[in-house]
C-alpha cells in the first residue's frame, strides 16, 4: 500500500474565536463545518479547508476553553 497523502490533521485549541480569526483572516481558509465532539457534547469540533476544498488542506480543532498550555518537562 502506498501512502498518497493525509486526510486531515486534528488539534486542540483553547479559543475557537482566535482559531477562527487566524485561519480565516490570516490564512484565508474557510470554516466549512462546526459540530460537537461526539465524546463531549460541550466541546465544539471546527473544520477548516482552503478556499476550494483542496485535498490535504483539512484541519480540525476541538475547542477546550481555558485549557492550560502544554509544557515540556
């Protein structure tokens, strides 16, 4: 089997508003879907792609407000 690319990357954010502003206003991507996390119905799941929906440009975020920043031990 040959790997032809990735479908999407998923990350975590502490601010859906800041992620939205960055990906839409700075990177020029668009929010194509906003759902809830199936495992935690109080958490948004945001889907961004480039303007035309090119394969491999998908990135999704789970929004966990006030989550602490990661740190290296």
